[in-house]
């Protein structure tokens, strides 16, 4: 995660996974300890599923409608939610394996109870785990973190529907180093000087 879109460099990704899981020539990691995180490149998800590598799949979802996801993630214009969820449902999973869905919560963008109910419907029939990630505020950001009560209400809807759901609380917020807070050094310097 955080190193670019792995499915956009498919051959190198598969080569790296094979090295990591090879017990003789590589490191010997269990495939269940490896997660490929994607924005949702549908052809790559389908292709990876045919490799029989048995690695975990994580989807950066962040929205429950094509309109909102298209504004947040331009990839949605090429592979909409229906296409993405079709690929997710085709992805082969072992009996205890789940697809991880990353969902950054943005105040007044994707954080309502209606959004949570749509997410429940979207994930119906998918062995899923949802990671809710409250947005990490910084000075000048165009988004804001939802209030705690709204985050917990969203999570409650998912839990009540039987979806395994966690809230990922970031560390390092106090120094502008939490997930999603990397920015130009001059911005960090000016923020810490004030």
C-alpha cells in the first residue's frame, strides 16, 4: 500500500508475489499474509484471480454511488461500482478469506447513515471486511473528518448488518504524519512554525 497502483504494473507485481511466497527461492511468506491493494482496476482484479496466488485483495472504495466515487476517484469513470463489484464477486477466496474494503470517511461527502445503508447493500453477497478510515484533517484541506458520533453511527449500521467493520484510528496526527497527511515539506514547516 502507498506505493502506487500495483495492478498497473501487473507483471512485476506477480513476479514479486511469487518470490515472496516461494519457500525455496524466496522468502516463504504465506499468501494469506500478502494483500494487494487496488483502486479497482477491474481487468487486473480478474487476471489476479486467475493466477491462483491466493493473496488477499483490498479495494479502495470510499463511496457508495458512482457520482461520489467518480468525483473522489477518477478510476470510477472507467470501472464503475457495478463493474468493480462484479470483479470482486468473481475473485476466488479461501473459506476464511475476505475482501478488505478501505473507506476514508469525509464529512458531508460519504459519511451519512444513508451511505452506510448503501454500503451494506453494495457488499451483500461478498465476504467482506470494512476498514473505516476517518479523514486526517490538516490546515487547508478541502475535506474534513466527520464528528465521532457520525463515524460510530456509520459503523453501527455496518455491524448491525453483520459486516465485520473496524475504525482505523491514525497515529501521528499531532505532527502531521498520519495516514494521508504527507505533503510538501514547506507546508509541514509552515504548519509547525505557527
